[in-house]
C-alpha cells in the first residue's frame, strides 16, 4: 500500500501521470508473482540460492 501511495504522490509532478502508478503496479506484481506458492517451492528457492 505504501508503494502505491508514493506513486500517487509522484503522479502530481510527472509529465504523464499514469507512468508512476503503472511502474508501481508492475513492480508489486513482479514481486508477488516471484514468491513461491508451496513449501517445496520455497525449499527449492533456498537450495538454488
């Protein structure tokens, strides 16, 4: 929620006000989609790192 709030503030001074919000939404969805969904997925991610 904080990231979206910052994007809304940034929209006030942006040349194209859609850009900060779209970037924030892309960043948030990229982070959430990269999260493992099951315990075995999480174990795999830890092993790979």
